[in-house]
């Protein structure tokens, strides 16, 4: 749910009060810094329109950022967010609420697919615009101090923005990995008590481990009596793959179910014999259809063709 | 101190031996002794070893189970190991403990169904 997304990120990035305090110490954001910025709030408020106009003019001038500003609705939303962002710098606060708002801004930018380079570049531009404003309005000494405070807070924000992006990326990697893992072991129920696992692609140790776990879990859950493993789509059957298959067979047998290995091409048969791997304990068939027939036989059923 | 064995229930011509979690080597050995004694006394021809409560089975226990089955068979009782958990099976297979020669079934029901078949299948 979008409404709770930023709180979700708060938890994921472990941004509790202690963490925020620790960051503030590291970025050297003292209470005086916040006070100095808060004193500039009236100035910021009177010049908001001008600063944002300058900011958007600059965004529109660059082709990389211009393409994100095609949709008027997006532009309106971004303008509102930017207004809040800009004034937030002069709120004189750096607490949980502030961090939450910064994360919301980060998530919004990540959502529209704005590359991080343009995002970071925008912070630099903000500093330029704010610096110009502050130098025009404050005596040199005061301007320097305020600019240091502003820089500290903007860097604090940048760290949050980068982390939001990284968290979003690692989340999507996690989702993809889960999807791939699920696809790598598609166990299908053929009949009551008969499961089929068609294996496709390369089988390495990590995948073999996953296959073993899934197969055992499914056999146990479904109280299956026969597990058919079809290896017609397996790219290479070498000693290791044969070994993994034998282990799976042994484990499935310990549960009390039989394993039938199908999809054994002449090539694979030759390899297995040449390698000297003994898989004689397993039921093997060349064609999947024969394997299914054997499975039916093992579960006390048979295939009939035609009429009644 | 006497070591308790495991509950052994007689059902018809079968003995159902239910192992419980926290099985130690000594309990496993004592169970084996009691089971063999029961086979002798009752003349049972079938044995079910139910290990569905065990969340781990080490190499030693595995060997005791295989030996028990071999011994029971020598005394004329066909033995089936039932209810092994997936994680236990995975661990044993990884350790190369295939419990060769031991008949297995998913649960007690299917164990009885297997015993009803004429001869031992591989």
C-alpha cells in the first residue's frame, strides 16, 4: 500500500530514533545548524516560487531530466513535493517526521524511474540556488555558517535518497530471485499420489539443494507415492548431476515414495554409463509417457484406451 | 536406572513401534531389545517403525534402525520404516545414509498397505 510504504522503508532501513541521532552526529548536524536554517525560513518562504522556477527551468533544459516532465500531472505532483522539500530544509527539524518525509520524496522519485544520477545532480542544483539566495540576503559571515548547515542537511538527505534507491533495487532482486527459484522446481500433480518434476536448464549444487528440499516437501505434503523426475530438458548430465539425482532418489525413498527418472535420451544414457554412475536402483524410462504409465502401475492403476 | 523403551503396540500380526522425539542412543538400543523380545513372544510377522515424531536422526540412530529391521527379518518379521520427515530424509541423503535394504512408507496407513503386498519391493 503506497500510504504505508515510507513507514515500511523506515523499518527496513532501521531508521529509529537512535539511528537518526547517530546519523545526525556523523553528519555533524547540531541544534545550532537547525536553528540557523530555521531562522532563514521567512526568507525561503518569500523566495520559494523563484527558487522552484529556477530549478524547473534547469530540469527542462537537460534532455535526461526533461523526459520525466512530459506528463503535466507528474509535473504538478513533483512541484508540490519539491515545495515541501525545499521548505523542509528550513523547518529547523531533523527528527523521525523529517526522515519520513525525505523517504517519501525518495520513493516518489524511484517510482517514476528517475535515475539516481539526475536525482543526486538535483541536490547539487538546490545547493546552488539556495546559496545564491542566502548570499544575497545575509552578511558574508552569517551566510557562510548558514551554508555549512544547509550542506550538512542536504548531504544527510542524499544519504537517505541513495538508501531508498538501494532498498528498492534489492527488494526487486529478491522478488526476481524468488520467482526464478519457484520456476526452477515446478512440481506438478499428475494423479492422486503421483507428482512430476520436469527439470530444465543447468543443475548446479545450489539448485540441486533447492530441488531436493522442494521435492521432499511436496512428496510429504501430498503424501505422494511416486515422484517422476523428467530430465529431458537438462542441459548437461555429468557425474555431479547424476549424484544429485541419486541423492534425491535416496531421500524420497526414505520418505516411503518411489522415484522414476524419465527423459533419458541415448546421449544421457551413454553419459551415465560412461561415467560409471550406478543408477540401477532407480526406475528409469526414456519417455515421460512410459514413466507415467509405470507410476500408475506402481500406484495400482492402469491406463486404458478407448471406449468403456 | 532402567532405560525406558518406546511404546510397542500389537495390531493383529503386526507390531507398531512408535519412536518419540528426544530419542537417545540408549533408548534406541533398549527399544531394539524390547522389540525383538516382543517378536519372539508374540510371533509377530510384521513390524512398523514409526519415526514421524523424530525431527532429527543421526548416523548412529539410522544404523540402529537398519540393524533392527535386519534382526527382525531374521526372526521372520518384515519391517517397514514409516513417517520420516522431509528434513530428516534430506540430511540422511546428504550424509550418504541411504538406509539400503530398509522398506519405507509415508505413514502408518501406507506402511500397512505395503505390508499387505506379497513380497518386498526394492
